[in-house]
């Protein structure tokens, strides 16, 4: 049976009931890549912070693949006790251990001709990693207590929030397994790195959670939401919008937002984004300091409506030091007073 082709509009993709909303260039190019590999059987490793949409991407890949009519079996490795994992994944024969009164099919067998999604793969116990690798390499699974391998045809999608390579370097993740699952790595950027998606997602979730209300955020509320750092990414945004949709009646005001979004300290924001530069963009210490100073000077000037004396005062420095710094960083402003 032919599977439905994704229906593309300008900013959203609908696959069956699944909607993946984005207008961000980076995410769109990632999606274009996903479209080209979805049809193949290659293993995909989804990398990204909590709430960025890894599971949604896994569903998207499965539903646009030729395996769409077969099951997508999701396994949350962080939530599954390690002692249960082996029999859950690989199954067991009758009498394999005292409580094994009946045979049990494992999740690999249940994913046959479909897709298995191993979430939080970094939590996969080292002791079982060679067994997982064997399934992937041989396309056969051996139940606990079994003697005959059972053929399985599976497509593997994994997800992680951490850098698996680092776990390999620390000896807690097998290098051979890492290379086997990392055939197509896909990094999904956090929401704070694709802020152009925020208004669109707000609109999408408002429509979803309050279809009968005509809710819109006031400009100030929208601005606060766009500049907030969203550590919980799209999930956090969805939850916030869901709560607002419940209580607001027409326009969502700044005061309707949770305090962390309403009052995120601008200085904290600066420090956070500079820390991000240092870690993600590998800028040098001097570059980060220069970026932080430039932003602080600009912001002080803006808050003081261009009045240098007042801006210098809020930063606790003399006017001459302030002027020197503006010159040093070539901050071009027109002094209004
Ligand atoms: N681009 C998007 N468009 C619409 N909804 C999205 C988008 N990205 C994420 N979501 C929604 O946000 C929520 C969180 O996404 P998801 O569960 O896929 O994140 P995750 O990366 O798997 O998080 P975790 O690491 O915590 O498991 C889900 O309800 C998902 O449908
Ligand atoms: Mg998830």
C-alpha cells in the first residue's frame, strides 16, 4: 500500500496527523535531508536537547518511509530498568529463567519490517551493547535462553541528548556500535537558535489548544517569548501556550506569561548567550568578553535613550571610560543629549 506523501505548505508539514512546524532555514535543510534518507533503510541518530522534537522526527521518518504501514516501536531507555531491558528487547524462551513460564517475543521481533526507535541510546548498558550490535549486523535476534536465531528486518532510529563520541572516548559506549548507529547523524538545533520559529509555533499551539478562541499574543508578550531562552525547547513552549490557551480570553498579555519568561533578566540573558558563544561557537575568551562588553554598552545606551552620562552611570563607570569603550568597540551612536 502506498504511503501518503507529506503535504508541504509554506511552514508546516503534515504527515497523517503529524505536524512538524518550521520556517527556519537550518531546520528546513535538515528536513530536506531527512526526506532523502527516509525511504532508505539507513540508521539515523537524532541528536538534540530535551524537547527539540527528536521523537517527532523519528515518527516523521517512519511515516514517510516504506515501512509506514508496519509498527514503529518506541523504547525509552532512560525509563526502562536495566534488568528488564534484555528480555524486553530480545525476548526469552520458555523456562529461560525461573519466572519465564511462557516464551516472549522481544521488541526487535515486534518491530519486524517496521522501525525501532531507541530513545536515550546513551543509556544503553555497556554489557548489552555487543548483543545489540550483533542484531544490527546479522539481522537476527537470539532470545534469552534460545538456541536458534530469529531473522528480523528492522530500521533503527536512535536519539540522544549527549555527545556519544565523548562516551566512546570515556570507554562507556562501544566505538563499533557508535559507528553502526551513526550512519546518518541529524542534529536538531535548540529553539533559542531558531527564534524565527517561535511566533509560528505559538500560533500553531494556540490553534490546537484553543480552536474556538481567536487568541493572539500582545506585541510585548510575543517579544518576551521570542527572547526567552526556552531551556525545555518546543515542549516547554507547548506547555506554556496550552496553559495560556486555557485562561486567556482574547489577547495574551505580558502579565499572563509565567514569571521566568516575563522577567528574564537582560543581564542573565547576555551572560547566557555569551556562554553559548564560548561553548558552541568556540570563540576565544577575549572574543567572548568583547561580545559581552559590546552588548552591555549597547543595551545601557538603549535603556538610557542614548544618554551617555546616564548609561555610564547604570554601568557604574565614569563617562570618560564609557566613551573610551564606545570608541574601542566602534559603537556608532548618535548622542541625543
Ligand atoms: N517543529 C515542531 N512542530 C510542532 N511540534 C513540535 C515541533 N518540535 C517539537 N514539537 C512538539 O514538542 C513536544 C516535544 O517534542 P519531542 O517529544 O519530539 O522532543 P524530544 O526531542 O524527543 O524530547 P526529549 O529529549 O525530552 O525526549 C512534542 O509534543 C512535539 O510534538
Ligand atoms: Mg523524546
